[in-house]
């Protein structure tokens, strides 16, 4: 759950996203909120997916099952970020 994620790891996620976008796209509180949304399990409407390679965070992407601006049954992918290194 999001309770198990350290403040250091939240900063690492935030840094990866902001470096990939080339500007301040998210804050640490935004990342924490996005991670908490995943705690709802199957009922979660919006979650942050994290990608790892050899134990290192290399990217992330957000998904929403039902955004308010799409037709019923049409989800949304967003916040795609890949480590620029």
C-alpha cells in the first residue's frame, strides 16, 4: 500500500516525472495522492503504474478506468514518464 512507500522513494518518482517532462509537472504531494488512489484495489479508478528494471525505477504511467470526460467504458492513459538517463 501507499503507507509502505518511503518519502525518499516518493521524491525519486517525482524527480523522474519532472525530469522526463523538462519542468515541474508533479509535486511530492501529487505523487503521494496518486499512489494512495491505488490502495482501493479493484475499485480504484485511477492508479499510478511504476516500471522497474533490475530493481531501479525507470518509468511510470497513470491510468484512469473512467475519466469524467470520456464515454462510459473508455479509459485513459496519461502521465507517461521514462527516465531520460
